C-alpha cells in the first residue's frame, strides 16, 4: 500500500511537471506567434468565388528545413488583403490577383512579390505606389476574374495584374466549375450551386465543438513540423530505380486525376474537386492537342479576355504575369522535366507558352517569366521538399521584371 501511494504520488508529480512544461511552452509560442491555431482558419468560403481571406487575422507559417525552417508571421488588413492597411490616396494603385504564390504566406511581407513590386515602382516613378496583394490560396484565374469584378469599383485600381501559375492554373478552370464554354464558344457561368465540399469543410470550417485542445496547441504544430523536418533530414537518398518508380506513380496520378476532372467538366456535373487540391497540368505540358488540353486553353483564353474587357470598361490597365512551373525549370521537385521528357509531346515551356500565346493573340500585355527564370539559376528561385512555390529570390526577380515592364510600357 505504501509503495502504491508512492507510485501514485510520483506519477502525479511527473504529470504535473509535464503539464507545467507544456503550458509554459505553449504560452511562449502564443506570445511569439499569436493567432496561429488551426481552429481559427484564416480562410472562409465565398459564395461567388469559393475561397476568401478573412479580414484582420494574424497567423504563422512554419517553413520546412529544406527551405530555411522559418516561422513567418503574416496578417490581413481590414479589407481582407494580406499586408498593411491600404493607402488612402496613392498616386498609383495596383491590384495583384493570383493564388498562394501571390498571397505568399511563406514569405515575410517585405519579401513578397507585391511588396517588392511596390518598392520597385516607387523608386522608378518617384511617386507613392500602393500594390494590393489580392492573392488567395488555391485561386485560379476564374476566381480572380470574379473577385476582380466585385472589387474594381470599390478600390478603383489604375492597374490590375493577373498572376497565372503555369503549373496548375489551367486545371483550376475545370476543377472549380465556375465557368464553362457555351456551344458558340463563349464563356458562361455554370448554373451549379456553389458550396463547400466535405474536404473543404474539414479544413476551412471545422465544427468548433469537435476541436480538441491538442489540435489547437502550437506546441503540437511545432512538433509536427519538427517530425517532418527530422524525417527529411535523416532520410536516405532513393536509388535511381526507386526515384523512377515514384515519379511514374505521381505521373499516373496526375493523368488519372486530370482525366477525372475533365470528365466532370465534359458531363457538365457540379464541382467535385477541392480548390485546395491542385496538380500539375500534365495534359497541357505533354499533349496540347488532346481534348482536355484544348478545352483548358480555350477556357483560359476566354477568362483572360473577359478580365481584359472588364478592365477596359473601367479604364483600368490590365496585364498578365506568367510564372512557370518549378517542374519545368528545376530539379527541386520529382517528377520534373527530366522525367517528363519521356513524353514525345512534352516541352519545358509548353504551359507557359500556352498562356503567352493567348495574351499575344488577344493583345494582352504580359510578362512571361520562363526565359527570365531560365537565365537566372532557376534552382534558387523555387522551394524544395515537395513545395512548388517560388522562393523569396523568385519573387524578387519577378517583381523587378514586372516593375520594369510597368514603368516602360504603362507609364
């Protein structure tokens, strides 16, 4: 009995010490990285364009070891854009629409494309410039078009830039089921009700009653990130045969998922695939003559033309920024251009060129980053460890090229 009491006492002391350490660590993390728990998602469903950023939120993005292992604090302003409060009367106002590359929660504010473009133009023009970061994770050009339509008369920008990610943005036009092509080839909005899918509900709008204490502890988030880093650090390089097998498996997934997405579009069914589940546009990269690739290209053409026409109706200057895929430029991801070369129709610039050609024919100003990135050590311009986003260096180079274009061509 005495021994049992002693064991219980010792166990109680260990539990108390453990809880105290956890609480202290949690408190320190909450001071260092406020408002970062998954329970209060920074994103919300939007009935028009499916996804939106909440206003006045502050979060922390935990980077991976291969990409610097940084913890980036980022926040939205009162209007729901990433960044500082908007300028009241800037001499020049630019809005940049795009996906997670534009929102860039993985980069500090000063290193984001939008902020670098702002400072670059201010130094070139000698005037007060406000570049609004209208990027939202998971966005495709179709969502950018709908968001732009709602915001143009509210914020009255002088210039609007549509960022197109030449990796998965063509597929977004099928996945999102926001638009389709009418028999005469015109772009029309689909009649389907826009609502959250089950996967999106779980990630964006979890039931508050179902969230456990442990799911919101920052300590657990840090531990999970540490586990990923540890696994990567101690992982052994795969053999060439193993790498080839993994690449083939991923390529099969790209092909099967792309075919399933096109089938939903072709059969005019409601949206079935999450806006948060993108994959490389294998058909556009390897078989531009296929039915699915031609449909994607036609949709992209109509979306960009509508965005241009709407901008012109509001006396807004419009241009497109084309960001090439890391898979086409680097070996940071697997599979990449080395693996894709086995397809006879593959070209490293196929996806980027498809957007470029659309803009050329439509008379839309564009900055195609493919050639610029190819000449500037592209390995350094993108992240690694299964992260397809551009790095701080990539954003800096893109901002310089865009600032030069805007200064030279528009002002």
